[in-house]
C-alpha cells in the first residue's frame, strides 16, 4: 500500500508547521485583515474612503543565491527579512504604502525548524515595513531540491493616491540626488560573491579582519527596509523620484527613473563605500565598472528632489537614524547615469 508520505510529502508535518507559525504571523495583522490564517485566500479591507483615486501597486521578488549562503551557514532567521525588503523597497519607490505580503516557500523535504525560522524572518520584515503577512504557500516537492535546499518568493501589494504616485516624470534638470546608506550587500550579486569565495577557497566561517566578523555573518546582514523612512519623507518633502538600488547597481537602477533628455551625474567618493565591497573588489580583482553594475556599493536608495528641499530631507532622514549623502545631480543631456 503506497501513501503520499511514502512519496516524500508529509501533509501532517505541513499542518503542524502552519500551527507553529500562526502566533507570530498573526502579530503582523492590522484591523483590515478580515480572514483567519489557513483559509484558501487572504482578504484585506481597503479603506477606499481615505483616497480620491487609489492606485493598487504590487511587486514580486526573491532573494537569489543569498539563500545558498544561509543554507551553508545554517542560519535562516534573517533571510525572510531580505525577502520582504526586496519587494517592499521596490513598492515604496512609487511612495505606495505596503498593505499586505504573501510568501512562497518551496523545498524537497520540509524541515519544520528551518521553515519556521524563515517565516519568523518574513514576519519581522513585515513588521518593519508596516504590512500584514496574510498568506503563503509551503510546497514540499521531493526530487526538485537537494537535501537542505529551499527557495523563496514574495509578493507585496500596496496603495497610493494617484496624484502622489511617483514614476520619474517629475524629475528636472538641477535636481539633486540623495543616497541613503545600505546595510551591506543586501540581496544582489551573490552569484559573483559565491564564485569569488569558491575560487579563493574561503570558508563562510572565516573571520575577516576588514569586517571584524565571519564572512558568512557579513554576507547574511539583512537587506535594509526603507518603507517608513520614505513614507515619512514623502509627507514632508517634494520628492521627484526614487530608485531602489538592486541588481544592476546604481547605473542600472537609477536609469529606470530618468527621462530621455536628462542624465544623472554621480560623484564617486561622495559617500562611504562599505568595507565588504572594498574587500570583494580586492579579493576578486573585480574592475570598478563591474562592481558598480553588480553591487549597491553602500547606497540602498536614491532620492531625487529639488535643491531647495535638500536640507529638510537630509535633516529628516538623519533624525530617523539614516546615514545620508548628497551623491550627485540631474543635468540635461543624453539619458545616462555617469559616475565621475
């Protein structure tokens, strides 16, 4: 007699897993979540009377091969923060408020302790972003993943008043660029990082003097979530554009909000390049251009705004504990991002 469990899928274990995560998932709920955990669909009440023309926005992303570092290190409690960050940081570039989040966790064989740790991180990311974790999928798929491997995807939904939504169309010649510091490598460039580690025969347990910690610990520093800072800034300052610095680095992401007759000029040396990036460049003999188009280089978000708003924006962000830098300006010219 053959059962689903014999084929590698343990439904009872999956049910127990759901019971274990209910407590901290529910802590992310606000009054607008109107469905309990475990239903077929999550439901969120949109208070439409607050808006004249509400625009629903969405974003989906993953964590990439940073997952491999977490799996090698056996450290799974922060990778969920990365997952939320990658989605909500994209969402907030429109000045949308994230409302709710859903996750997808896939593995060959469900290891309950690992999965619970991951979802705790997702819940923590939602807490930092001010959104509710209203649903998810845990897929146990024997034969699809190696032992100890899992994959993650996330989905965020937000709302913004149409007249306040940013898309780069307000950016003008003479605007300045404010960079908000990143917390580290964030969640991009890890295939290059892992290639370097393998080639140089480093261990993720190696203590690196430039960081003052283990290599794996530095690389697993969670991606910074900028939602509350950006929304507060948008309430007080006339923002013209926002770029989330992910894969493609500063040039590849800032260009996404620049119009065809404008160029962004970035002043190299105007901000602190974090030690991890200097170490990666030195150890891998990576050309500067490759570093800038692969990593965030210490800048997680770029805010484009009029020069007259500079001091107000800088002071407000500093009061919220952010390291901020004026890193460049917008000029007229062929559409590009130039690092000088």
